[in-house]
């Protein structure tokens, strides 16, 4: 509907957007969100509140305003080289696939060099919801956001409110004093700027990393004879945890995953790696940005799960095929099956044909 009548509305929308940006003020109506709790995984326990992700539904006008600010902020960050090169989220020509490729290529290179590697997938508890506004505004100022632009972000974060909708019922409105809204245009980019200095902490310990929004992948490669590898990684995790606490963020040791990828000819090593006094147990596989990675980098589990899922979808499409036109059938196959096969398929390059 909006696209149909937009020519008549463009002058009014432009006036609202320009007035907001020039005055450094965000209308209160644009800062009210309706929050829908979404189950993080279909297989997760629906009775556990921790398995839900709060997604904020905002007015379309606020999203148009945020998109305009997002474009200007992204341009400023890009022109001044202020973006973390190891952050694949919210950047042109970057995606979850580039984030995964950066890590898997490093792991493959380590194996070719006869090095063992540890891959750690950090998990944050309610990451977007605990962002400290004062700290975020201070970071924006250090990045050169000043004057009315800085005031706009201060207004954007101030006096936000939300209502939760669940099974047809809506709660009373409540104020928010922390966090950036999930489901907003600006929220993910602001979060990546909030965690920008975390990379310096990781690099200072000799570990490499790559991020996609709040998903952080740590990699440490070392000779199999290195007896201090576990302590080096644990020290890094301790400093990461301290950095998180200083920035009002919380690591979740129970959901942080670790995979040990041995060098080709090396025996399995028992690595005692700790995060907040909890030992991280190595897993044979871990799901990372929608792809299952295994400790042999064979992607056999991922391929098996993907094949099973696609066969199930094709079976169901075949059951309703008599009621569908050719065009509708093609659309279903493209959107449900082909899209899954295409997702991050460059990770499978170089695998034996018998595996694929």
C-alpha cells in the first residue's frame, strides 16, 4: 500500500526525516516498540523463556528515518575507515558467508601447516538488551559523531518504551533504560560499534577473530607440541569476560561452544580451557551462523542434515503438487529448497565429490 501511494507522501515523509535529523530530535511515537518473543530454534524448549528472542516491531516511518540515518552513518564509518575489518555484519559485499569463509579458510590453512586449532563460538546473553546508552554515546563521540548528529542518537536512545504481545494479549507500556532494539534498522550497527574495541582485547593475546553482529568466532592455531595453548586461550577468555562486564554484557559459558581441530598427524589433545571458572568441553560439531562445522572440517554432518531437510521439503511439495500450478511449484522449490542449498555453499568448495 505504501509503495502505491508513496508519491503523494514523499514530501511529508521527507519533511519529517529532515526535521528530525536537523533538530537532533526523534519523535516519541517512533521510539515505541511492540515486542514479539520469537523462539530461537524450532527444536528449543518453548517453556524456557531463555529460548526466546525479543524482536521489536516499529512503525514504518521510524524505519524510514532510521534507514536514512543508517546510510549516512555507514558512509561516515566507511570513508574514515572506522569499521572493524573483521566484522562482516552490515557491510556492503559482506555476509554470514564471508564471516564463515574467513574462519574456515584460516582453519584449513592451519591444517596444511600441520597446526592444531581451537575454534570458540562465543554466546552472549541478551546482548542487544543490555547495551549501556551512556557508553554507546561516548563511543559514537570518539568516532566523530558530534553536534546535532550526536544529539539525534541521544534522543533516539532516550525514553524508549515497549509493549509485549503474546498469544493475542498485550502488556502495559514500560520504559527502557538500556539496550538497542532488535528488529530495528540501526540496532545491529550500533551494537557492532559498541563491541568494536573487543577485537583489540582478542588480538592482544594472539588469537584471531571474525564477527557477524553479536556472533563472535575465535580461532587460535598452534603446534601440537605447544603445552601452553590452553592457558593462552583461557587468559584471553578471562580478559574477554572482564571487557564484557565493563560494557554491561554477559557471556554465557553454557552456550559458548568449542571445537578442537587437530593437525593431520597429531593425536587428540586434552585442552583444559576455562571461561568464568567453567571448563569448556570440546564438541565434535557446532552450529555456526546456520552451518554445522565439525572437527575434521568435512562438513559431513552439515551435508547430511541439509540433504535430510531438503528431501523432507520436496516430499511435502510433491504431496500438494496436484493442487499447484507449475509456476507455484517452481516458486516453492526455489524459496524452500534451492535457497537452502545455495546458503553458504562456497564452504563446500574443494570437498571430495563422494562427500557432496
